[in-house]
C-alpha cells in the first residue's frame, strides 16, 4: 500500500472518525472504499491508455517524420489475426 496525506475540514474528519468507530473500521479504510466507489462510478480509468510518456511522443514523431508505416494487411499477417 502507498501512504497518502490529505487535508480535510474538521467536520468531515469528525464524521469520518465517528463512522469508523460505528463500523468498527478505520478512517483509511473508509477513504479507500470511497475512492474505489468514485472510480467505479466515474469510469475515468478507461482513459488512462490515452496518456503518453515523453518517449512515446518522440517515437510517434519519428515514425511520422520517417513515414515508417506498415500496411494493415501486413500487420494482420504478422500477428496472425
């Protein structure tokens, strides 16, 4: 697990503390659960494949500059699709 420091207002902290006590849990567990629920509801992680690293961008630029394209049929054949 990774450690995370967050800042919340006093009332939210008090609510979390009470909820943790009533559920015989802890605040970290409640936050983990809330984050997981948020990710499940927002489906934002499906977009993470769109994030490119700098090395990816440079590789793409080089391919475009050098016209290093491969025909679709050739790719299909190589991958046996």
